């Protein structure tokens, strides 16, 4: 047992929270669309074939904006294949995931699903095998409010009014050699700039995201961001970050430092963007869209890539790909990644959990059977529900451990949010060995509010078995329970078990 202290001062403000920070990501990959959100023969399916049990879980998850349709998938996607009469849509080979795409679900169907879950659409355009003209066609089809050939077709397909998509991604992971149509930074930057300028001629109000690096470990990381932004600085609002984390070689303690790696990634990209701004003598600040993040067991124990069972073989429809089973340990790391995003709310104005259903997802389904919450569901749903208003730094003094890659890391990490109704505090104990007694000084908060506060809601995610998981056979093995939390005057006391995530609501 160790002691830790913290201070909750409303003057330690980071920024107002953009609700797009709690975004998600849906890609035509594996069983995400087909057998995931869309299964016409399922007992819960609505008239449009969407699983209502999944809709209810996505609503509970609290996802604000959903990036669609990819991902690697978008770099070979013809958006026109997904509109018009479903019976007339072509089947296509998807090179990204070595599958067959039926195109039963496209733009119109996905928007119908979004309306039911209460989320906003964020579209990605194909700058891999296609380019500026196709991006303009899609934008005109989706957003134009005048009569044209494309808007006439949109009306014929059942929608008289524009989709009104605000946020657009200029391609996906174009720095990655695995990407269909991969480009170097110079060529991508020029293409993205041309496309952005043309898109604004149709809709000046769009917000555009340039592709950043696919990960902090990419060999071109840093130089890629600098070159791309030198071309696109005046044309975009965001540059993207993508990062996935997993436990390697059974080293849970190293895995629990993942939030520090994410923080350094964000801070590095922000510094590069500000350097480009300085060279251009501009006070504009490029924001970050962390539009792919999650725990993903991308590599097997032997270092080989996982999840691509069908390469070189058949081209199946909706194969079981990337269906990671998440443990309690994964959920604690996941909760810490959410804390890290909130700690950088001044620059991370949008983020997309990748992905939502079946594919590295907080929600799993069985064809014809149940849907259930994975362990990572809980920190996302609770944080999305409780984190409103503005984010506030919570300095913590705690013991440390030594990370092989990141140096000295504090065992306890925290952030708070403050809104008109109260205060939410999110805390993680990264230690694999020691529980912690956390004492939080609330005096600055009490003075600012002019009244005392009390704990009205608490949640603890912790399992003695770090590898406990929710499965088809035992769908409620892992959940959250009430935390040990109390307020005595101006002091909040929290008991933090080793490897745990906690959320507290004060009012």
C-alpha cells in the first residue's frame, strides 16, 4: 500500500471539452457492418435490418461522432457502389482486408443507423486509388443544397435534404506502405492541399483532417507531419494521430505506461504543427484528430501480424477478423488512454475509438445470438457520460516505476472535468503490485464553488485476475462496482487497488 496526493483546483483549466473527443469508428472490416450492426435475420433486427440490441448498446456507449467508412478500406472504396437500389449494387473485392464487399450498407443506410444511435457522421474520402474529383463528387452528393445531377441522384435514392457532413478526412494512413495508393509525404501533401482547396469551393464550412503518421513508431514520423503541414497548413483544421497499444511478452507493467506514450505522441505532433505555424508567421493552431486509438493485439507472441487469416486464399464476406477479447488489464489501460485524451483537450479536439462492434471493439455480437459489453466498454461509456464542460489538470504526487521505453512513470494518473452540475474525477492506478490511498485536496474547488461537495456516484474497474474477460459463455464476468470514496470537509479519500480505473462524480 502506498500513499498518493493530488489537488483539484478549477483554475488549472486545460480547455473546454469538444464532444467529438468521444467519437467512434466504423469500417467495412470483418463482422463490423455485416453480422455486427446489420443482420436482417436477427430476432432483434428492425425493418431496415439493423440489430436493435446493438443500437441500444451504442447509445449507452455514448459515441458522439463516427468516422466512416475507413480506415484502410476507404483507400480502395468507390462510394458510388454504396448508393442506389441495393439489389443493383456491385460486389467488389476489398484489397485492404482480403474480403468481398457486398455494398448492402452504404452512405444512406449508415446515416439511418447513425440517426438511431444519435451520433454524427464523419466521412473519409479515398485519396489512395482515387483523388480530388471523386472527393468533390461525394461532397456535392452529401452536402450540396442546390439542384445538380448528384443531388438529383441523392433525391432519387431517398434523401431530398443534404447529409450536412461537417468533418472530412483527406484519405487514411497514406504514410503506410500497406495502404493501397501509398504516397510519400511530398506527394500526399500536394494532393491533400489540392483536394482541400477544391472541397471548400463547394462547402467553405467543412472541417478537414490531413493524414498524420500511422503511429509514433513509423520511420517517417515527424518529418511526415512537417512536410504534409507545409503543404496543407492553410487548408486544414486538423492533422490525425493513430496509435494502438498491446501487452508484449506478458509485461503488464510496461503496458500500463501506454498513456505516457500517447501523451508524448500528442505533444510531439502539436510541437511540429506549431513549428510550421512559426515558419509561416501564423497564429493559427492546427488541432489533432486522434481518429484511431485503442488496445489492439496487432502482433502475435512471435511478433507476426495477427488477424489476416484469408490472405492468399478465398475472398469471404464478413470473415471473423481482429476480434480481440479484452481483459480487465486492457480496460484499465484503455481508461488511462481516455484520461490522456482529456489531459490534452486543448489540442485533441476530436478522437475516434477504433472500432465499435466485433472488430477490436467494446461491443461483441454472435450471429443470431446475443450482444455483450467487453471490458473496454465501461471506461468509455462512463467517461463519455460524466465528462462535460471543461477539462482540468489534477497534479498527482505518487510513487513511480521505471518503464523500459519511457523512463520514470508515476503510478497514479488523473484528470477532472467541471460543468454546471458538478465535477467528475478520473483516476488510474498503473502499479501492478501496490494499492494506493489517494488523498485529493478539494480546498480550491470548495472555495471557488462557495459550498461543500459530496460523492454522488462512483465506479471502480478492477479484477484480481488481470485477464478476466467477458465472453459469449460468460458475458458479465467483468463489470464495475462502487469505489471506496468519501469526502471529509475539503479532503476526498480514494482507495485505488493495483491495476484499477476509477471514476468519481462530485456534486
